[in-house]
C-alpha cells in the first residue's frame, strides 16, 4: 500500500481501534503450489489480542479461522505437511498480509475543488478511503486430532462470537457457542483450521483530502454534505476530522 506522508497513519492504538471497528480482513498468502494460485486471499473476521491496551508500541496478535475446504487452506496445509516436521501448529515460512478496509469510501469529483478548479483547472478525480495493512508470521492449527488445535479453535470461535454479538450487534444477552449442541460445534471445528498471526508490522492510510488547499478541502466537505446521503455525511465528517488532525500535526 502506497503510504504518502500526508495520508499515512502510524499511531498503533489508532490502527488497532480501526481493526476492531472493521474486523473483516482480507487474508493473503504467497505459497508455491502445483495446483493453486501462488497468491490467494480470503475474507476472514479477526480478533485482535493486545496484552497491554495502553502500550503505544505493542502490535499484538490476530486470531481467526477459515474453512478447511477453502483452496487457500488446502494450499497452506499442503505446504506445511510437505516436509518432515511433526509440529501440530507450524508457522508459514513467508509473511502473510491482512488488509482491513473502512466501510466509508467515495469517488471525489474535481467539481469539489472550489479553489483550484476555478483558478487553474489543474484538478483530477480521485477516491477517498481508509485502510490498515498488517504483516506477520502465521501459526496454523490444522491437525484436527491435536488437543492444541481443539483448544485454539474453541477459544477463537467463542471469542469471535462474543465480540460480534456484543461489540457489533450490541446485544446485552448475546448468543453463545454454548447455546448450540456440543456435537454440532465439534463437527464445525473439524471443518475449519485456526490461524494466529504474530504482527510484525502495521500501517494505516486515511486518504481524506487532508493534503489539499484549504479552499479545496472545504469544497470536498461541502460537496459530500450536499450529496444528502448517510455515506456522504460520514465522508464529510471524516474529511473534516483528518484535516483537523493534519493541522494539529503542523502546529
């Protein structure tokens, strides 16, 4: 991801808050395979674990799971079992990438640039969006007979369900994995593999017109507000917020 200085975000707590607010990440691996694509991606919801929530430097870990029948999972398992290792939770030799995208993004018309367009006409359309990219080393829990795999998947599924039911849905009485028959959950766990990513690098990008001239920046805000849509208002608020942060960083 191209991180232009004006758009880059490196504050770890801010990036972690973005991940928790947008937990569906695109998990990408690069694995040599005679039958599958070298690059494969899957949408996976993640739990972010951080031992010290006040730490400005701790990157943390991501926990998730994917269907065993997924071609990406098959390529992962094939790669891990091609050697002589008997480890039931081996690490992939290459780094993995998870990309988290914000739900609010929008085309920006040159008509919004009310300062530069009338004076020089030197304007071009673009797209405003926010995203966080995470790199790390992935440990894979795929041996359905191993106690370590069962323990990881049990915790991962329970934690993800609780997070989604409370933080996303806002239920005071959330659905719990324990509400389903134990035999049913046991069958589901056999059909998935667990993924734990030790994060080694994390960066974010808020491309929200914060680098534009003051008149153009205000024009983008007013332009989005004039759309009269919920998305337009969210975009306007985000452009305003990132503009204020950019101004504070200069002072």
